[in-house]
C-alpha cells in the first residue's frame, strides 16, 4: 500500500496542474500582469495565513496537528513586510478579502478550531507548495517586477530557517506518513486537501476576473 504522503500527493496531482495552469497564475508568471495584480494576490494570501497561523499556539499541543507546527514555516510576518513594501505603511487600511478568499480562510479557521486532520490537509497544501512551486513564483516575481533577490516584496517565499528545503520536505513527508489517522480519517484528510486546492483555484479565478488581460 502507498504511504500517506504518496497518497495525498497523487490524489491532488490533477488539481495541482489545474491550479498551476490557471489563467491568473499563467498570466502572472508569464509576466503579463502588473505589480498591482501581484500585490492583490499577496493580500489574499495574508487572509489565508492569518487563518492558518493564528491558532498555532493551541494546535502545537494537539497530537495530530502538533508535529506540523514549526516556527520556521510561519509566513504571516514576512507577508506583512511584503505588503508594507507593496502597498506602503498604511497597507492594513486597504486590505480586503475577495469573497473566494473569505470562504477559503473561513474553512481553514474552521478546521483549525475543530478538526486537526483537516488542518493538516490545509497545512500541507500551502506550506509544501510554498517550499516547492513558491520558489518558482519568487524567481518570476523578482524578474518581472524587479524585487531584490529574496528581498522586500518576496519575503513570503523565503524560508530563512530552512537551509535545505529538500531535506525539510522529506521530513515533512515522514510526518505525513506518521499521521495519527485510520484509513477513513486518511480519506477525509485527502478529500480536504482536494478541497484546499479547489479553494485556491477559486481565488485564482476571482483574481483572473479582477485582472483580465483583454480589458
Ligand atoms: C505556478 C504555480 C505553481 C508551480 C510552478 C508549482 C510547482 C511545483 C513543483 C515543481 C512541485 C514539486 C516539488 C517537489 O517535488 O519537490 C510542487 C509541489 C507542490 N505544490 Fe506546487 N506549484 C504551483 C502552484 C501550487 C499551488 C497553487 C498549490 C496549492 C495551493 C501548490 C501546492 C503544492 C504542493 C502541496 C506540493 C507538494 C507535493 C508533494 O510532494 O506532496 N502548488 N509544486
């Protein structure tokens, strides 16, 4: 039988391709959108990471979710620095969530409060993605909008506390393989991961509508 880390990766593969090739992502990474689109996207991430990270003190003690809570992953502080760079010192005043972002953040918060296994699904979908494809996004963003390499504007993608991302991801997969969950709960977690991808794709769709190329 496949390990849980293989199961969750395989099960979400199709949706990964969908997210990766969404119109908004393709346009943004293809250098066809302005820095305002990147800033708007970064702003949406703030709401998602606020939901992921505001309950971590409590979740750290949870037998299921606890092992995944690692200070070196926390993204809210770097996101806030990026937003300050992108939007200026008053970035907080103009911060607004798209309805799709609100729905995504609400679901993350609900899992964080009530269902540790579901929280792990959201944790995996974001942080392992940030450590992987996130590095491609950072590189494109630096080239497209001229941010300093690993500097303000792309701090979100820089994990100072993770010297070896490949090793970190290997350890992360071991944590997934050791998840305290029977078969049924594993299936539920996989389903929540698919939902997490769908929630991301919905945010991309909304951003694509806000930043249409043909407008
Ligand atoms: C253009 C955008 C994206 C690119 C270029 C990209 C690229 C990649 C690449 C190359 C990997 C494999 C890295 C490895 O095996 O070590 C990966 C893994 C991953 N990506 Fe993405 N990705 C993108 C968007 C996303 C999005 C939007 C999500 C979800 C929110 C996501 C979630 C993940 C996850 C969870 C993994 C880990 C899979 C696993 O090994 O279990 N990615 N991505």
